């Protein structure tokens, strides 16, 4: 397993981590298999969605804000229940197929860390399972 760290810059934001994941896969000589991307946090998430138009992630974050307002009469004493709820909605992991050394993402797809209670330093666990270049030699 590999771990990368991301410093988020806002209370709620989306950080494109595709290139960081790709760098790990290249370092590991990942050839064919599956990559699990896992966020070990309760107020952040990971998702795969459009990266070509920045407005898409802005729309997603704004809609989540309207669906789950920060003040909502929640019981959790820490005061960040909205962040926990958004993390549940968005999900804590994603998987990508690795084919011939490349992530099999769609044309517009990118991998995003979603921050719901930042700014913070977040960790992302990356586990590749499958065939590595040179492993059949
Ligand atoms: Zn909390």
C-alpha cells in the first residue's frame, strides 16, 4: 500500500488527484489490474467525475451544501455532522481498472479528493492489485 498526502486549501473543495495516483502506479510499474483509492477519513471522500469543466465539481459541492447545510440541528458535539453526512453520500473509496499501464478512465473523468471540513492535511491510501511490468520475466 502507498500513502499520499494532500493539503486541502478550503473548507469544502475538490482536489484533482489523478496525476498523483498515476505517479504511484508508474512508480509501482502497474501494468494490468485494479487500483483501490481509499480515504481514511470521516469528513472527506473520493470520487471519479468530470474534470474538463471545473464548474461540474463546483456544482456538485454547491448542491451537497444545499442538501446538507452546516447548521442542521445535528446531535454530534464536534459540530461537523454536515461533513460526515457528505462523506457518506460521496463515498470513501474508488476503484480504477489499470490496462496496459494506464488508468482506464473515460475521456472526461478525473479522480477527486472531496474535502468537506478543511483545510486539513489528508491521507489517501492506494493499493494496486495485479500484474506489474517485468513481473513475467
Ligand atoms: Zn465530527
